[in-house]
């Protein structure tokens, strides 16, 4: 590194931006501690200036500016750089990850800034947990609406880091959103405090545990997907079981019918006390298995093309204490030939073969039978509606839009789930 006062050319005009961890200046290498003393100007948050004053009480060596209001000191920093002075800006973690970097790049071209990141709080959290984090995602609540967190949770990521906003409730806000999403049992909630500081702390909280009374404002939350504990079937509601209690496919954990949509589909199926129910594209079995809790006399045949689906469906059936007539891994419509004629049919999958699946179902549907098809697009509705009309069924269409309450400051905001179109037909 150039000595103090050197480099009136390009080297002297570079702004060195140095990331620190929670240990502050004391956590820096000896090389960087020496570089601070050799600088003409050091810009840093007040809490780091306190560390600097402790290690070097001479206020004139080097000159120091507090960066807590960065726009106010920016003219002095730019003037120092233009004058060829050596300027070092201290920041937290990686300055380019929710840090000062974005603001600095609005005032200086990238070639005049050199960033030296410290590990981010996200990296440190997974290092302390001893868990790979290439599959992790993150959401920030700093001054932001909680809706993106609620939406991200519906996709059931295996690992999710939440950068909390202490002014809005911090970890408690995350917990309330998790509870409102019905996923409290599906995630382990880790509190990570003061990461990188000698007094750092990592805690796993059970759903009923209170937050620590001495919770540090400098904390984040790590949500790690866990297998929800097996429920007592007698304690479950008759239908409308929380999303977080269902076992999931690990590679597509969010691919399931959400609770509110499930309730509507069960109503549209108008389940008889006895008969045959086909659940085509059963996924993890939510609709068909809840139908058995409502109507134990039904014979349920669940069909899912995904390899390993039968074992997962069986596990979920055991958790609900219901016994399907058959759990079949296979591709519709061909696989349907081996099933008894149905009284009720739910077509939750099918993809490009959905029309062919519906046509095959209508050839087998018994008199008085009902078929229900949840759809995500109006194009799919336009494709399938004429099939029901041509078969002479009594057709009904619903559009289902669900909002879930999510905490917002001292109140509640409604966060939307994806809308669902429900096409149903009854054979008279």
C-alpha cells in the first residue's frame, strides 16, 4: 500500500471501501489497521470511530468523518479524492450487499472505488450452522413491506435468511408471518446475533419459546426447512389442515394445494358418503386425503406421475390416519384404465395432456358424478370449458383469490396468494 500522502494520480484518487464484521476495527487484520493509520481521511460509522479513538487517541492522525449520514459528508470525501488524498471508508460486512456501496457508486464511477468486503451476515450465519448455503435465499425487511417474505414462504425454500428490521419487531415479525402462513411447524427458526463479535449468539427457538429478553438489535433470522412432527390425527381439524403439517417433495417443496384453495375444492367436489374418488395429479395428497377425513366411506385412488410419489402419499395418509384404496405412480390418461369408474374426480395435474385426461375422465364418469379442475390461466379455462359443454355437463366456474394477513408495523396487511380458476362439471 502507498504511504500516507502518496499517489496524487489514480492511486491517490481511489476510494478504498473496507468491510468489517461485528468485531469492528479490532477484527481487522494488522495490514488494514496499519492502512487506517496511513490514510489521510477515514470515514466510518460513529460506533467504529469510537473503536478508532480507543486504539489511536490522536484526533489529527488521521482525519475522521462520521458516515451515519453519508450524503452530508459526501462533498468532503469527493473533495479529498479530487485532491489526491488517500481516503478509506469503513463499512459493515460486504459494502455491496445492502451496504454503502450502492450510494457510493451513485457519486463515483466504479473504477475509482475499490471494495474490500468482509463476510456478510448471511455467510457467517451458515458458517456457524455448519450448513452449505448454495440453496439458500434471502429477504430483507429493512424498511420494506413484509409481503415478499410471505410470498417467498409459499414456495417453501429449504433455507431462508431474513434480514430483520428491529424498528418493526425484528424476529417477532418473522415469527408472526411464519405463523400466519401456516408454516410454523415446517421450519426451524434460528436467531443469529452479533455475528463476528466475541459475544455472538446462535439460538434455535421452538414455536412456543419466547424471544430472549436481551435480544440484540443486530440480529437476523435463519429459517431451515424441517420435517414437521407427526401430528395427533385426533387433534387435527376435520379439514383445512395447515400447509406446514404436510410432508413435501424435497425438490419442489412448494408444489401443493394451499389450505384455502383446498377447502374450496372439497366443497366443489360435493363428496358423497360412498363411492370412488380419483385424485389425478395428487401432488402430496392434500385434497384427496382430506376428502377421506370428511367421507371415510369413499374409495380414494391417488395418481401422481412423480417417482417416489406413492411413498410420500402413503406417509401423509398415515399422518392423517386415513387409508386410500390405491396410491399409483403413473401417467394419466393411460394409467386410468386400471381404476374403477369414478363418482368424483379432481384433476390437479396433466400439463399438456390435461385435455386428454379430462376427455378420458368424461368417458368413465358415472351418472351424477362431478369433475373439478383447478387452473392457473384463462387460456386453460378456454381450452377445457368446451369439453365439458360438449359432454353435456352442468358447468360452473369460480375465480378464487385468497389473501393472508401479514403483520405490518402495529397492524395487519393482506398478502395475496396466486389466484386460482376452478372449473367444475356435473353429469346430470
